[in-house]
């Protein structure tokens, strides 16, 4: 019997999918790259915002058509979509064989009739992998659906994290991304995220470690020193700043002001190590004035460490505090204004890349090779940031030294250095 997994959304979902793969293989199933040659498809969905929900529903529709061609086929619906929208008894799930919430591998194993006594494992491949260090979030931001989908913040045990890091390395990982909904909030028995990162970096000195989702409120300032002491902790900060207006941050329920993120950015710019920051921001938020937006735009263009901007327009997500409040107050930003502001932030992102283009031109830099033609730098997360294209074929899964011969935004051309 063969199965196929479709994983949508963020790296945290990929970790869940790799856990599902471990359950399936342990139960005697074999993975297939091709859905049409499979007996079961597991659809691991995302439903964080409306576009992600729509994408998940589109995939589900296609998979149900796949099943209708052969009713012996099985469909498992997993992840944030069923986590956010539970079955209300109105129907529509009759053709789905199993519905499980985010990361619920135990329910999957029970359905398969498999019993596991020991800790769960993960099965995956590739030069870069992701390691979940916590689940859920307790920040309760006014726009966010995550607490409703994944619950409150629960840190993963350190011994589990270390064991899984060993497993990822054994499976060929050259880079490991530490992921959670609020990574900086990780703490166990007095050990914080910075200390955990030190332990991992010393345990696997040839492996790159990259940190994702560092909320400014829980930013681990000691990381900046760790960048200097451990060359395998890549100098990259993924930080959801969301806005740079005190009034909007307060309305978002972020529990910090602009001064907090300004101090972090000033500290990063002063570091002797060249650090790249990936900002995540929301524009068009209810109540956002033109002056609020200008403050956001100016903030994003101010710091040398800024390299990437992931900008989104606000979506009225049902079940969040802001969903009802924006309607009650009648101060939602109209679509045309929100679109204009989003486009303006794209121009700021271009200027950040232009700054880095000048800095990287002609430099020799380490690159992790993702496939024979391309890879990514320490300042770029795989799949979402800039890509290095090589002038010749290179062996995947290796870390090479390359000279940047051309750099244009999110595309770098590089040649190998002997």
C-alpha cells in the first residue's frame, strides 16, 4: 500500500507531515511521489489567513475528485483547516476517511491500527530541514487565529529536541531551522532559546542552524553574541514586527511598542557580524492612518540589517477580536488604500535588496547547495528568500564557497571558488 502527502503552509506544517510519514512507514505503508499511484493521500492544510484556507479547500476539492475515480482510495484531512473549522454536523465530510487536527499523529496511528511505545520520529529528506521546538501561542494578538487552531504555547522538551536534531542530521540535513509560533518564548528548567541554540550548535558543529519566528517581545538578545561565537548559527533573524506605529501595535495587542523593535534593530546593526533580518508586517490594518503607514514604511527602510520584507494586507479573520471590532468601529481600511500601501512596501523591499546587492557584489560567501543549479546563503532562508544560481553544476547538500558575480534583488549569480 502506498501513500502520498500534500503539505501546505509554513515549515511547522512540514514538521507535522514528516511525523505523519514516520507513522505511515512504521505501519507498513510506502511513500509515493505520485498521487495517482497512491492508495491514500494525506492533505496537511493551512488555514492561518483567508488565502491559505482557500488554497487548502482547492486542494481538498482536487483530492476528492481523485478519490471519486476509485472509491477504494483513502483521504486523510489534517492540519489547521480541521483545527480551525471543526465538524458542525452539517455534512460535506462524507468522502473523507479521517479528519485529524494539527500534528495529531496519535489519532492517525490509532486509525491505522498501529501502536507505538516509544517516542515519535520524523521521516524526511533534503539538505534543509525544520525542527519544532514548541507548539501553540499565548500572545493572543487581535488579528491572529493561531491560539484557536493550535492552543496555548507549549515548549517541546529539550531532550526531545536534541534527539530529533540527531535524527535530522542522520537523515542528511545540512541546515536545521528551529520553528515554533513564538520561538523566543521557549524556556525549560532555566534554559532559554539562546542556550538551546548554543547546545545544538556545539552538538552539530558542521550543521547550519537558523531561527524563525522571533517575536520582539521575547527576543533573545544573547543570540547576537552567539552569532559571533558559533559560525554555524547563521546570522539571520526572522522577526514578525507587524507594525511600527504605537497605536496600531496597541490595537493589535502586541504588548510592546515601537521602541522595543527599534532597540533590537539598533543592536543588530551594531553587531560585528553582518546580520540579515526578515521582517513580517501587516498593512491596511483597521484604524491605520496615512501617518501610521508612513511610520511603518520609514522604519522598514531605516536599518542596514533589514534584507527581506514579507508584507501582507490585513484579512478580517472570523473568530478574532479584530474581526468584530473593525465592523463595530467601522474603521477598516478600504481595499484600494490597502493595496496601494502594500505596493509601496514592495518598493521599500526593492531598496533593501539594492543595498545588499552593493554589499555582496564580488564577495566570496558560503552557500548551501539545494540542487545542482542553485542554493542559498546564510542571509537567506530556503524557499522564501533570495536564491543563488551557480554558473556550473554543483553537488546538492554541500556547503561551498562561491563568489557573487551578479546580484539583482532576490537572485544572485555566483561562481565556485577553488
